[in-house]
C-alpha cells in the first residue's frame, strides 16, 4: 500500500527539519510528501527546498504547495484539504510540522491496514513531550466519549484516502476543532477502526488549541451539540472545561 504524508506549515523553521528527518529515516518510505505552506516568512521554504533532493534520492516525491487563502475558511483545515486534493497514496498521514515519527511508524501502519482489509482508519497512542522533557502518553479511547471530549489523538490517526473521498475532508468553518468534527463524521459513517498499542508519533505540548482555549471550547461544544442534539453531555463537558480552565 502507498502512503502520502501531508505536513502543513507556517513559519516552522525551528522544528521542520526534525519532522522531515523522521520521514527520511522511515524503514518504509512514503510515495509522496506534500507540504502546504501558509505563507512562511522565516526559513521554512528554504528548508523545504534544501530537502527536496534528498526526498527524491530516497524515492519520495516531495512537493511544496503554496496555500490558497479562501474567504471564510480557517487556515489549518483549509490547508489539510488542499493537501488532500493533490494526494495520491492509498493511506493519508497528517504529520504536523513540529511532530515526528518513530522509524518504524509507516511500516507498522501499512502492516495494520494490510492485515485488516476492512479497516478505514488506524490509530496509535502518541507521546506528548513538554518543554521540560517530561513525557505523557495519549491513548486512544472509546468513541462513546465523543460527546464529552476528543477521544482519539488526531496526530496518531491514519486514514484511507477513499474514506476522505466518501465522507469529505475537514470542515473549514472550524479554526481549531476540525479534527474533532471529522472524527464525529467517521463515527456517524460507522467506519472500522484498528487501534495499535505502541506509540508511533511524538508531539510537542502546546499548539493552537492550548493557546486559544476559549475558542476551542466553543467550537467543541458547537460540534458536539450538532451530532448529539438531545444530549446534555456536551454542555456539561463545556461547563467543566470552563471551570477548570481546560
């Protein structure tokens, strides 16, 4: 099976090389690596150009896509969608520009899909590292928790491209919680999941959701109430996050 990796970036010069190195070091390489740049003004584009020949030598078709800004569309989901429009691999991997893979990540993911032909998504735990170097393991949890929280670590999710073709990409109305909305739609579509035990993705703590928690709470509540309109759980979850500041 073939894999397309999509990395969206914007002024990611401090972390992007580590991300790219983790792909070049994969035991099993992707067929293509798409970068969607949102208008970087730092060293991001120079780093990408420097690495394209190495990707070619490794048999990876690297491509830089300059993101088209669209009215009334949030940047992150719009960038993901623009990458998806050009992806050709059987499996889609969304790798953030400050995250990185273990060397066996793609080979493990491909094996999981090949072993489970009906599976449309594979999810693994991820390692969350804070600036002090302390590590926390984020484990996939039951989708029954969706009205309360995001039960799956999205950076640890890998999807068949045919799934995106079937249920659509990411809703660009949501600046922060488009991944939460997408997981809800996966549940509504009744897709088959395979859950792995080993953490294969590393992620730095922080990110947009943590720096914009009020907006994240609002979007999460709106999405949960859309899919669970008769449940009080989304409002309860929103109140608890409001009280605890999460």
